[in-house]
């Protein structure tokens, strides 16, 4: 395996992405499937997990997805951690997802994002941290205890369930001696301790959106520039800092921190008494709309697209059918904001480049192009006072 690649995906034999059924989900699962027995499924995943951990030797995260109905590996993903740069991959039922899980009606087309935090430069033994984020779906995902969650962060082995699949996530590049026996390997997996236990609101994006002020279409010049505007307020939830449980051995546990995911779809992304992190400008055909973005919304994740579960649903700039229903996520990773393409059909590009973007750090005045110049997204970070 080419360990210098930052994203390596292997699908189950016989699966073809070009045959993916990317139609809108027609079957809505009313009841969430129970959490699968991870201990009993681990032997199914272990052979692939061990092979990947022995071959993908750079710091990152290895994922093995097990089909819990057919009791076999559905696909694998290796995602590298980068120095001073975040990395991301998308999991779902759409053929453009990095990890494409075929034929699971309990999955949304674009269901989860896996985000690996940047590595600190100059460290001899880098610590890999990662986050799993629900893309504001109806069913979210489950932890091992059956709690429905919308976002977790971890720095060690973590097991999650999404639809009818069990996901085994293990940090790579740590050079442990993994036994061949699955039963012996299970004994080496540290205990997962879940903190905060902030359960998901799977219907949160279907509730009535709070329209204190509609999006305002304004004419722009050729560069899409607008006069400064103000945002409407609806604060997102904050998260307390985690602590190690009393008596816990940090060397033998994985602390899994539950967090809020993308906040409820709303036209306002700036909470009352909250510092403005920056502004998004959405433009198309000479019309533009501005959205003030607060720190909490950006930390949870902002979804851009034409689907109603997106924060930009109803915005004319992204109403074109060539813009995916969930096209892009804006997310802060550490001190920086990033744009993450969520497996869009027609891609995301940096203005002036024909190279497709999967994840890009939004430095000052970065402008993105959605599809074949169907819409543009410009990020402007607010400078400290």
C-alpha cells in the first residue's frame, strides 16, 4: 500500500461506484437500529484492520466498515494526518463519498464526515486526534451503548454504528505489536470512556427554522463585493472541557468526547453576545447574499447546499440543481476554518484552479467555485479588534 497517499479507500469486491443509486432517499427509517454487538463483529473486521495497520504506517486513522446484516467487510478507509493541515473524508451512500456504503436504506447519501486534526510540527511521537460528524441526517449515528450522537472526538480506538454498518476506527502509525488472533487483539483495545453524552436531535433540521430575517439578495459588482451587513442571532450549544474519570488510567482508555454537530438549519449563524468569526458571501449570476458566522456555528459545522437540512436552504445563490443537496461544510479545526466538500456530484474548486478541492483551509479572502461556476462561496475572516 502506498503509505505516502493521504486517502486510501478499498471497496468490497464487486462494488462499482458508477452504479451507485444516488437518488433521494426513498425509505425513511423511523426507528434507529440498535447498536450492534461490536465485540462479536470485531473478528470480522480484525483481519482487514490488522492488514491496514501494518501497511498504512503513517499517522492517521484506519476505518473498517462491517455490514452487520451480511456479516462481512463492506469497505475500508485510511485517512492520513497532515502537519499543520486538517484532512477529511465523507462516508455515505453516494457514489462520490470517500467510503461508499452500498445499498443501506438507513443511510443518507452523505451521512458522516471523518476529520483528522492537524499534527503539530516537530514532534517525535505525534498524537492523532479525529472527529466524526453527522451531516445533519435523520438518524445520526450510535455509540456502543446505543446513544444517538451527532459528533464525537477521540484520540484512540472508537467504535460507532451508522445505519446497518459498524465502523471500527483505529489510529495508525503508533507501531504497536498487533496479534493475529482477533480475541487477543480485542484484549489490547483500550476501554472507551464517553464524556458529556450530548445526544443528537435527529429531527432538528426538520423543525421550523427561525426566520428573524430572510436572506437579502443584493446586487454586486463583478467581484461579488457587498457592503458590510449584520446577521441574525440563534446561539449554538457550547461544550465543557472533558476530564478523565476518577481512577481512570489514561494509558488504557480512549476518551471519546461527545459534541454538538452542525447546528439546526438557520439563516443566522451568529449567536447573541458572540464574537463574529467571519462572513460567508454566496454569489451567483450577479446576485449575492452574506451570512455572518459565529465561532460556535463554525465549530459545530455549517452545511452549504440546496437541501432543507443545509443552513443555506432557500438561498437563491445555491438553488441551481447542479449544486448538490449537501455540497460543502465549513468547519473550524483548531484556529483555522476549512471548507470540506461533502462528496458533491459536480465538485468544488478554488477560484482560478481546475483542481478539485476535497478539503481546503480558508485563508483570508479564499473564494470557492461550486460545480461549473454555478455558484461561488467567499470566506472573509474577521480580523481581531
